[in-house]
C-alpha cells in the first residue's frame, strides 16, 4: 500500500468527526432560529390594550391624546434607560442584562400601544396628519431601540472596562491621599 494513502486514511476519522460536528452545529443553529421564529409568530401572547381601543370612526380627542402620551412615553423611556445604563460602568455592572430585561418589558408595552391605537390599521387613512406622524414614530421605535441596544453593547464591550478601571484608580488615589493627609494631621474634605 502506498504511503500517501496510509496518511489519508489516518486522518479520515478525524475529518469525519469534524464534519459531523460542523453539520451538527449548523443544524442546531438553524433549528434554534426556526423555533424562535415559530415561537414569536404563533405562541407569543396577544397584547391587551391598557385602555379603550381607538375608534376609526370619528375618534375621541382624548383617546388620540392618550395614544400620543403612550408613544411619547415609549420614546422617552428608551432614551432615559439608555442614559441610566451608560452611567453604570463606574459601578462595574454589566449593561446587557439590564437592557434585555427592560427591552422585553418595553416591547410588550409597544405591542399594547399598537393594539390600543390601531396604528397598523389606521395609519395613512382618514385620521389626519397628527395621527400619521404618531403612527410613524411608533413604527420607528423598535428600530431606535435596536440602535440603542447596539450602542450599549459596543459601549459595554469597548469602554466599560476602561471606565471601571479609571473609577478604581480614582478611588484608590483618594484612599492614598486621605492616608497621607491623615498621617500629616490634616482634615479630610
């Protein structure tokens, strides 16, 4: 038997195992993705509105203002939580778990507002420019949420460690200065 075929047979088993692992990983990833899509489409509970559903025929001005307040609240909450989370790295906490918990709750509220205000049904109809602008903002909010999420993930990966280290260094510096001041008999600020 030629020496080259011996070498080829020697590694054949390893190649088969690696190929099986590769195919298994791809299959598992595909199944996970498919299960996630099926779960989102068919098993996600239908949102229930927080108040009365907006009427398409001569809507009440108070109901329209309620929809506006709801959309504005969703918008404000996105920016507020992002700013709060960006302030956390000095306390050496991870941003991603906090964001994910907020994000799930926020998306459920976004769904409720969509049902209550009937944006998918009534946008670009006879409801008027004010309603259409509100519906457009509501439709764009999940994209804005994803942009904030991307920003927070990048921040968490790239800058949070530097900020935590800087905070530790400042804390340690303060301790050392206080020690020097205490040994010299000065009062601490």
